[in-house]
């Protein structure tokens, strides 16, 4: 039977406790599952030699941002372990920390002798080490550090590496133990690069995982998995700062991740083990798709406040927004896409790829449509005028509008004019039939010839 038994109160009086230290070199395997929201599950198996009886096992080089209440140690082979007590020592050894731990204790002060080439040594008691060092010598008190300080030893609760210390009762012998815990400081996001074809009707899409490790520990040859989706967590009272992520790396060939459903989330697994160093950002290939059909949309959007009062010129040289649309289905797509930023490139006349815009996508299931806002059209402009306004009642008005759209491009385009309407509304006249997209939105698809102009006119009665 492999397992763990909680055995608080099983410490036998007078029984010696032996100390065993395990470092990262004892790891036989490590697996890391990273979530979107600065959270990771770490599982590692270590080979240790445990003496029989009470043993304090110090597992070094665990993550400094470990949540110790989530730590679980079990026997992966051999006899079961009886867990008695565990401590997480994350107070790391630094000169300042060492000095603070010696407040009230004696240190040796070493400084050059004033008349010889030798050194003079004196004992002093550390009285304070917060905003400055205060030392009490046998005949005086001095502030600051008058020379080098020599310490007798390192306090046992001050570690050079984050350490999980576990007091347990073991049967003795070499065996494998498995440690699992949740930690902060590990996060990931998706970055995508879309390269448009010369005619702008297809794109090649490459997805990358940008993984950042600030957990305080490194993981060599780890089995890596990523969870996409929002996992509910009980939040601490004080908010935690999010870490900024660097931009995506250039395209590179690598083994892509496989994905599977995990309850209501999606799990991405990488077949090849990877090493994740502390304070490192790295990228791994997520997906690659080529010749994805794409469409372009020009959108001129209005505002509902236009319809509540009298205006003259609403806007000149208004610029429609440019969108790219494609569906996440078929071919090499048709798989869940994690949230991230899509950066789009188009080729110039010499074939060089030029950046033309970026947009953020949310978690996107297969067969869903993606719509990317790239920017504003340069060669398409619009002018909006209110040509009539009549107030019928305190909360009812009627207004007429003229929108002139100009196209300086060498090809014909279609601009979608989208008008949000306040309250109850009724179209009373229009030069082109509108589409009622929802209870609050009317839209028209206005075709504009190459180098030409088109005019949309309409009148609407609104009640709010």
C-alpha cells in the first residue's frame, strides 16, 4: 500500500530526530500544470534515503511562492509515511536577513588595526538592524557597521533556498516520494502571428505559448501542461500585482501541443519535456494553420446620442474601422484557441512582411468566428450630417441623416454603417433598406465604387 497517514501527536518523548536533506538533484520526474491566472500545480518525484523512525526531511528548491497549505507528500514506492508536522521556510539567506536574525546576539566586528597591517577583532551585540545597524561594545554603542561582521552560524530557520521541512515517521530505506503543491509566480498566455496572402483572402496562423516563471524555483525536463479557462479561486483580501509579459518571439518550428477537454476547460499538453528556469520567459509552439480563408469588413459605427437633439455637422473625414474575419473550423484549425493577442502582417510590393495591426481574442471554441480589429481605413472617409430634426414630445423626436462615403482605393469596397438607436425607434424613410441586427441596432451595407462616392440617407423616429 502506498499512501500517507496524518499522525499529529505521535512524537515519542526522547526519541531522536534525524535530518535528511533532498535537493533538486534527487528529482526523478517533475510535471508542471500552469493556469492562466498566475497559478501552477507542481508534482515532483524524488528518490530519498530515509532512516527508520522520526526524520525531518528538508525538501530544498521548491517554489518560493508555494502555497504551503496545498502541499502533499506521499510515498510513491516502499512503505507508507506517517506525516507529523511540516514547515515552509521561505525566509531566504541574505546579509540583511542574517543581521536581522542576530538582533540580541553577539557578532564579531573585524576592522583594520590603526597602527599595523593586521586586523582587530571585537565582540559586539546587535541592538538594531532595521533602518540602520546599532552595535553595543563592551564600553560604547556605535551605529553603522564599523568593519566586517563575522557570524557564529546561520540560524536554522534561515535558508539559502526555499525549503519545505517535513517531520515524519518512516519505515526506513531508499524510496521514492511524490510532492505536489500549488504555487504562484507561473503564468502563460497565447500569442498568435497571422500572415496575410498577397491578395488578402487567406492567412497563415501560428500560435505560441508565452510562459513566464517567477515562482522562485526552476524545473528541469518537466512535463508541461497548460489549462485554458477561468478556474475559480478564493482570493486573498489584498490584490496581487500581475506581471507584464514580453512580446512574442519570431516564428520557429517546434512540436505543437495536443489538447483535450478537462471538465469545462481545455488542457494543452506538450509531448517533449521542457526546462523552465526561474525568472525566465520562454515560448513554445501551440498550433500552425495555413491557407485559412479570411474576409475583410469596413465598419462605420455611430452613437445613440445623435438622435436626441439638434446638430449641424456631426463629423467630417470619419474613418471606418478595418476588421478581419475568419472561422475557427476545418483544415488545420477547428480546435479550441486560448485567449491572446493576434498580430497581423501583410506583404508589400517587394514581398516583405509589414505589421498592419493587432487585436486580442478571448477563449474561442471550435467552429466560432473570430473578428480582429486592425485599425482605421486610410482611403475610405465618411461625412455625417443631420438634415432634419423635429421634437414631437418631451421624449419623442424625429431626425433625418445624410452619410456620404468616399472611396479613394482602386477597387470597390462595401462599408457597413451601424447605428445604435436609443429606446423605441422606427425607420420612417431610407434610401437603402436597413437590417435590424438587434432591438437597438440598425445597419446598412453600402457599396462604394473604386474612386467613387455613395450616399446613404435615412430618417428615424425615436422614443426614449
